[in-house]
C-alpha cells in the first residue's frame, strides 16, 4: 500500500498540513523550524513517500507548473530559466522549459502544448518575427498569466526585458570614454517589426550617447545596414567600412553574431582589431569571450529577467485566486526594463 501524507505526519509527529507545507516549500516563510522540516524530510525519504501531483492538481485546480519558452535552451536565455527556478520552487511550483528555434510555428506548438498540460502560467521570449504577437495578446486578454521576456515588443502585456536603449547608450559611451569620436552603428536589416520594436531602441541609445557628448556631425554612411543579421551580415558591414574614404575607429553592432563576423573579415584583410578598428557587440553570447579577439559587449541580465518574470506570474496566480470571479482579475499590466551590463574585453582600444 502506498504511503500517504497522513502516514508521514504520524511518523514525524506533526500535522498533515505541516508535511504539506514542507513538500510545497511553503515552510520557508512559515514558523516551521529547521529541525521539524528536517524530521519530515527524513521520514519522507525513509518511507518512500511520493507526492500525488495529479490528486493535488485536481484538489487545488492547479498543476503548480510554470512553462518557459525560449528561442534556444543552449543560448544565454537558459539563464532566464535558471533565474525563474528558485522563486518558483519557493512557492511550490515546478518550471518546465521548451525551445522554439526562433520559429513562429514551433512557438505556437510550444504554447498549445503547455496549455494542454494545464500549466499555471507561461514566460516566453517571442519569435523574432513577431508573428505570434496577435495570438499571445488573445491569450493574455483571457487573464491567463503570461509574461513576455527578452524583447520589448509590447507594453500592453506583462513584460520583463533588457533595456535596449540603455544598453546601447552604455556601449557607445564607453567607446567615447576610450577616446573614439568616429563611431559607426550597424543596424543590420532595418525592415520589419523586429527592427522597429527591438533594434531601433538600440540605435536611439547610440544617438543619445553621441548627442550628450557633442558628437553631431558624423558621415551618413556611418549608419550601416546589411542583408542579414548574422555572421555574414557582419562581414558585409566590415567590407562596407573598408570602402569608406573616412573610416570609423569603432563599430557598434546590433548583436554579437555580426560583431564576430566583422572581426573575422577584418582580420582576414590584415586589419588589426582593435588597433585599426574597434568592435562592440550586444548580447554577450557564449562565444563572445573566446573569439580571436575577445569581444566587448553588452550583457542582458538574463537571470534577473527570469526571476522578475516568474514573480509577476506568481503574483497573477495569487491575485486570481483571491479575486476569483472578478472581471478585473489580472488586468494590471506590469512592464519592467532591466539595465544590462557592459562586459569589457579586448575588442575596443584606447585612442591616445
């Protein structure tokens, strides 16, 4: 016969509610002592008790799970998952994750899969194309706890994101501090929703830094566009730079992939990085520190983004329970922008 929560309580000489709080980790903010908690855990381990999550979900109307959807689990976005786990577990919730490979159709599948599993909330980095935003807005409008992460696509849904303008401002300001005044910006492909809502703020941060430092008359071709936003796009930008009569001394890139492509191309043409041309990226991808010239870049606070996002989800769930039946449940929109960090490596030189 399977061991029950009552059996554990009896053997540990505590109430079933105390056992429940230990299992659900609600003891952290309760009056349960460390000794009592440990005694319960010892009995659970010795008796082989396994919580019946299915029965728990039926009883509480909750599966106590939060789904996280990222573009690539092997990317820095995995830190969003890591950041979400601790505050979720403290409230007795489990985190499950899935990836979309930044494709809208896979994103839709992940969302529907999580909904079919009756997760209590979803944290998501939307696909770069923005194709699923309409679907996400519909889901959010039902009151379902949903938080957009990583990309500030919208303000009408709960979101926690990297402060893109602030990050680009910080990167450009650092270049100016190093003596650079001929600063180019590579925006990649300037078309589509992703540019307007994700890349344009970075460009505005670049312009703001120039303006605040009195740099106002740069050549128009210092604003560089490319066909792609990957390694090849960076090579294309570097090639365009080498054709300029008045070359910049530093290029601020939209992302690390393009910055890496530019470094590779310039070095293949015997252009020294950073002595001849300095390079700055954005994203602090896993490869940034191991390039042939370690990349100075902007690092979004992924762990903090995950932590803040899951706390918003938990607050929504709690408010929903308190205001059950109310039409105003979960209508308050929370939007949080976190200032990213500048990671200084070797790709920007000090001009003398």
